[in-house]
């Protein structure tokens, strides 16, 4: 009997950043009703699962990744009833909905923290991490990871902003409260979670072990037993610090269905100097990281396929070329989604939305504002700071979704909370929906192809010409099919010999559809194609 393949292995997942997706009531802030207006747009694209970035009650110090009440919805996004309506409609349309879950830390306005900081012997004191003397750990957003609480004269630990105190996972009472909260949401009917920085929950601060700490697997197992097992849900962990091997192990054991592994994300920064120290991407390195991911997780774990999210710059600005915006956006999609794993689309990626180059006053992101001050104090020149911010600021991907060429890009009737990218007149969903050769139409077709051929789910992976500095070519193969996936990362024509003359071949998709498939080809700028070879042998199997 054929083994049943987990449903999420075939799913296309679309990340919505609610603040910036669609504003329904003219306050300049995206909301749940706005999302409800756009479900057909997502369904038509081929989306199976929607992931919502946090919409819980929050003072929005870190745009909702600082939760002050896990049970309530932030009124700026709507009500719990709105969410229930959204969930029902998503289900009616045959899609699923997963929520973001931030359980490494809370907001400093969470009642637990307000209690905890009120006195040393408060029953909630031990829900957080306190020390008389801080150690040298620094916050991801810059500066020390410890802040002194004036009332009790101890320091509390926060790996992100000082308004995001880390929860103390060593406390079994805290863990059981968290499991209860998660089960309540699952009983509410949601289909799973994206778990924010979940690799940090097992940390040992005294020994500077943060990601993948000594208690990580124990707590993950406990979490799985108490909440996830025996439910038909999916989980994806955000694990910026997990190695490729550990990511494979965790998903192979099924503690999380898959995790976001970040090795490829760090390749355009100077090693060990953090995200703001820019370095040109070496395509050969990039290819080798993906090859390692693909080979490590073949039959041993499961990949999540992503280039962008709400923390990362726009993929087309980062890895493509804006002179060839459509070509490079579609090429990147071809390369990414031709691989084994579950595809993730970050809102706007499917219409080739690009990054922005704003003045410092226009940025809203806490990390961007903080790093600007820190780099200034270090004496770095304004030019250099702004180069880094333009390349890497998280606001690059948080600008409002560009629905049409109307004022505010059709996102809102009012001035949005973050300025719209001025290119919305040209780059918008309305234009793309009318055009058979748009980025959107390409994504849609790509997902249809992925679902039509099992080889994209179960085929093995081999790099072709692994050391070619400009071309990313690989083969996917199972007993039925062989697919050649080709992407050019060059604005110059590239010659390539495909050596496939012996076998019949057909072009499944290309961003230059009229370009004939031959053995010896000159590939135009940012060319992409998927070629099916050897299909004649089909009947033999
Ligand atoms: O991100 C965690 C994380 O470690 C990074 O992605 C980090 O935010 C980024 O590299 C900084 O440039 C998650 C969320 O996705 C992010 O939005 C939150 O700010 C963070 O956790 C804290 O909750
Ligand atoms: Ca609104």
C-alpha cells in the first residue's frame, strides 16, 4: 500500500503580513476584513495555506512579535469574530490558515511580566529570566540583552527589544500555560502554526548556548506531545540558529513538520559581522548551500522553500536585477520552487514587488531605527549606513501591498502606516492579473506544474555544472520523470550545453517562452525554464 504523503508536503503557503496587506476601514493599517476581501486572489494563485504574521493584542513595539495577550486579537486588525469568519471562509474555499506563535518572549505589557516585575517573590517572577549581574550576551537588534528593572533592582533577559522579555522555559508552570493557550487556538479551528524563533526555547544563558540549547529537544518533544500529535495540523519552526543537519533531524523526527533553515540567508553578509556588513553574493556558494539542503533532507526531514519574508529584503532586489525585474523575479521562483520542500510565498513576491530606498525618517522598523543610531555612534558614514539600510532593512518587504495604480496603491483610502513604494503605478496586482506573461501568471503556472508532476515532491536533486558562476541548473528525477530546472543569474547572455540530444524534451515553462530549446543555447538575461526530458520512457514504468 502506498504510504500517505502528509498534506503539507504538497501545499503552497502564502505569508500575509497583516499590517501591510489590505486596509478595509481607511485607517492606513491592514486588517482581517481586508484579508477576507482578497481570498479569491490567493485561491486563484494556487495558494493552499495562509500564514498570518501575529495579530494578537500587542503594543506593536516589534509589529506584533511582542504579544501582550495571546487570547485576544489586536483591535487594529479586527475582532476574534472577524477571525472566525476569515477562518470559515478560508475553509470553504478549500484552503487552510496557520497563525504565528511567539513563545520565546512576550511583550513587557503582558500581565505575566507586569506581575513578574512587581516583586521578587511574585508567583510570576519565575516566568522570566532575572539576574543580579548581566553577562555579555547582546540583543539581536543591537545593544545588551539585559535591562535593569528599577523596582526590584535585577536585570531581565531579552534577546530582542527591551520590550520583549524572554520567557523562562525552565519553569514547568509557564510551559503548561503555553500548551493550554496553544490547544485553545487549535480547538478554535486553526490549522497549525509558524513558531517564531523556536530554536531559542532550550537556551542555557550561563553557558552562552542560545539556539539549539541543551533543553531544546526535550521541550519540543513536550510541546509536540501536549499540543501537536494526533491533530491534522502543520507546524513550521523559525530556527535561524539551527544547522542544516539539525534542521533535518528535527523535521525527520516530526517534532516540527518543517523548519526555516537560514544558511542561504547569510551568504550576502561578511561572515560573523552581522546582516549590515554587506558582501556580494557568490552564486557558487549559494548553489552549494541549496544542494546541501536538498541532499541532506532527501528522505530525511523536509525543507521549507523561501527566499523572503517580513524580516528579509525583497528577493528580486536582493538576488535579481531591477533592470530585468520580471525576468529575475520569475527566474528566482523557478529555481526555488523547482526544489524539494514546501513552497513559501511572501506577500507581493508573486507580483515582483521590490525593495525601497527611503530617507531614515521614513523607516518604521524598530531594528532599522536602532541600528542607525548604533552605527552613527560608531562613526560610520551616513552613506555607508544608508547603503546597508537600503539593502537590508526589514521595511523593504513591509511596504503596503500594491493592489493597483490608485492613490496609496489601492492598499488603503488613507495614508498608510509605512510609505508605499513609489513604483506602484507600474508594479501592482491589477496589472499582473490582466497579463498572461506577468510575474503573477508565471507563479500560478509554476504551482500548477509543481502539482501536476510528482517528481517535484519526491524526485532527487543534482546540480549540473555546480561551479558555473552565473547559471543555476539542476535536475530532479524519480522513476517516472526527469526535469531540468534552469536559471540564469546574469544580465549578460550565457552559453550553455545541455547535452540532452538523445532524449525527447518538452518545455514546461519559461520566462522567454519563444526561446527554442536546443542542446547548445544562448540564454538571455535572467532566463528561466523547466524542461521535461525522457518522458517517452514513461510507459515502461
Ligand atoms: O525573527 C527572528 C530572527 O532572529 C531574525 O529573523 C531577526 O528578526 C532578523 O534577522 C533581524 O534582522 C523573528 C520574527 O520573524 C521577527 O519579525 C521578530 O522581530 C523576532 O523574531 C522577534 O520576535
Ligand atoms: Ca484598517
